[in-house]
C-alpha cells in the first residue's frame, strides 16, 4: 500500500542529525533538537558546544532562487560586520540542502547561532543600538535589488488580506473596518512623494522575536525569510509599531520609539516624508502579516486562527494602531 500523500511533515531529529553530520563534517556526537514548527521548521544543532541553527523551509514556501538571494544578502551583511545570523556552507561549499520529504523536496540552510536570548521588553539604550544597526543595514542595502518579492502598498494592503476575508463574516464590523482601511490608506499612499523615499532591500520583520540579546548586551538579528525589495521606511515603521504593541505604558513607548529613531538618525537621517508615512506603513504591515497567518492555515496557523482570534487581533492591534495615530 502506498503512503498517503501529506502536505507537511516534521523531519526526524535523529535522521536529520545523521544527514547534517555527513554534509557538514560534524562529529558523531552532534545533536539535533527541534526548536519550532512555524512558517518554517527550525532545529538547534550542537556539536560539542558549537551551536548552529538549521532551517527547513516549508514545501513551496520559497524557491531555490529566493533562498539563494536571501543567502547573498546575509553574506553581504556578514562581510560588512553587521551582527546577523549568517549562512554556513557545507563541506562542499554549498549553502542550500535538498531534502526529500514525504510532501516533496524541501530546502534547508544552516545558520550561525545567535548568542543570547529573546527579550520581550528592554531598555531605551538597546532600542537606540538597534536603530543604529538598522541604519547601517539600510546604508548597505540602499538601492540594492534582490530577485525576490517587491513590497508595495498594494502587496501589503490589498493582496495579503484576501487570505483572511474567508475566515470572517462579510457583514462583520471587522471586515467593514478593514475594507475602509484598504480604501483610505491606498488613496493616501498614492500621494506619497517617492522622490523623498529611500528604496532598497528590507528585512520586514525586525522585532524582539527575531533578535537575540546576550548578557553582554550584544544584539544579533536573524530570520530574513521575508526579506525583499521596497521602501526602507517599512522596516522602521514595523519596528516602531511593535514597540507600541509590547509596551503597555504610553510614555515608555514614546521614550523607546524616540530612542530607536535617535539611534537610526545618528547613522543616516530620515526624510520628512519618510517620517510622515511611518504610521501608515505600520498599518499596512499589520494587514500583511495577518494575511500570511491565514495563508498558512493548513500547515501552521490552524492551532490559533479562528474567528475570535481574528476579531481580537483586528480590534486590539490593527484598529488600535489606526486610532492611536489618527489615520482615519
């Protein structure tokens, strides 16, 4: 009897360890432990205290070319001494592994280990340092192009939200609000003076969950899975919006957001137009990532995506940010 087809699988830690030992010339004592099964699957590799992280991309989530472009970006950043988790080549100097999973061929990449841990809330001084790192990143990627997605207002604001409309009643207040936001912000963003907006390669997902902070206060940024092309201010907008979502006290939010911006502008200034549109861009990215969650319902988000979750997210995150910044 043939095996029943699957849409996703979790690779065996033991067998993946054996595979990686052979590919990377690791010792036979190397351990492999699953860290999470999210958009992609991530494993912690430990060879006698030498740690690294192996990411297994979900089937058809990223093409081999897209992954190669992510690697090209990370190598550029690493060569310029930016504190990022960078790709590690195997014994044959290959970065991308091909894994014959039950659902089809999946890709895998080894990354350097990001020292430290995720910290939910941290000091204004560290936010300032992250601002500097982001600005240095943008200096390197200004006018750079990757053969990957280009993030436009339409991509973020219109295309991605289509995935979650089917999860909510069409006549619900939440759907009515989102459709208003789409129409309103689409018109506003068409008025942007693009001659005053820097463009290049962006991360699109820099926040506390994608960076580690060591005991020595060293910062390492990781997970460039959503990197692509677009306005550099998307990264700034997303980071500030995430500070707002994690800080209960408004004064703390304002202090930390301003510290982050001071750090950024200590390296490179924002234009007035870039600063003006930050709240609108943050709202667009909120909609984009909610769409991603719904897009990946079958092989990731079904443990938490439902009507109640979506309504809470829209009201407590998206609408709250919209109202706070008086975007209406």
